[in-house]
C-alpha cells in the first residue's frame, strides 16, 4: 500500500477552482484507496472525486466509485451514502458493481440484515479489504436491536449479525451489555425502565387568564 498523501496536499486540491481540476484525480483516487485499507475517512475529498467524474465522464473509474460507496456505507446511519449516490449519474449506477452496493445499502436501510449478509457472501470480493466495514454494519445492527427488542432469540441474533461463531457472538453480546437467559434468549433491555413519565406543570398568572378571557368575549 502506498504511503498516505499529506492532508496539506489534499486540502490544496479542494480549494477554490482547483477542486474542479481533473488532473487532481490520480492523487485523489490514491487517497480513496488509502482510506479503504487504512480505515480512515475523508468525505469532502470523496465527494470531490465524484463531482470530477460527473463533470468529466471520460475519467470515470468504477473501482474508485465502489470504494467511495463502501466507505460511505460504513458510516450508516449517516446520510453519506445517499449524498454520494446523488453525484453518480443514473446510467453509471447501472454498473453491476455499483448496483450491488446500492442493493446492500437498501437492505441495511430496510433492516433486512440476514439478506444483507447473504448478498455479501455471494460476492465477497466486493467488500473484501475494506477496513472496519463489517464492524460498522454489525454495530448498527446491534443499535437497531437495542431500540427495538427486549429479548431476541440467540439464533436470530447470530443470523442478523452474519452467522458469527459462538465466541464472536459472545463478544458482541458482552460488548452491548446484554445477558443470556434460559431458553436461548438474549435479554437486550428493559424498555419500561427507560420510559419515564414526566409531569409538565405550567403556571399561568390570573392576569394572563383574564386577558385571554377578555379577548374571546
């Protein structure tokens, strides 16, 4: 893997009219590749790459676009993925690799997590080597479970987390602060303890009431 490009160099390429210079693409594409393998993330630079492709279709690189989308996917539930796709022309979205990433994003957004992992396993090369992506997706899934369940079957949890082995599953259960119960259930949370009633008391002076009554007469 090449050495990272200095932040100063990237910053200069994103300033003023220079951000629309297609000659910067070679450096910015290397910067995208660095993000994928290092786990870093630079949304402004990635958006600049997509904008340059939009203005200069002849320079379009499917691999770089897929890398940008994969990095955006790892930020879910942020809107970064949708922001990136808004800069990709419709005909370019019909590319099989890009279309598959659009499908993966849709499956996560609609909480079809088991289907998501099935699609990932069908084309493992598509997301391989993207540092932190699977971790980020599992973190999001656990968040969804924590706000939607009090208990979940351990088999269901394993499936939506991508068929983890026993040790990996235990790590996530412990990480989330959940507890294993009898009968193969995982205690996620007691939502009744989280919901607190709150009495709202507003004091209204007699003069204010008097004014309101007068205005309605």
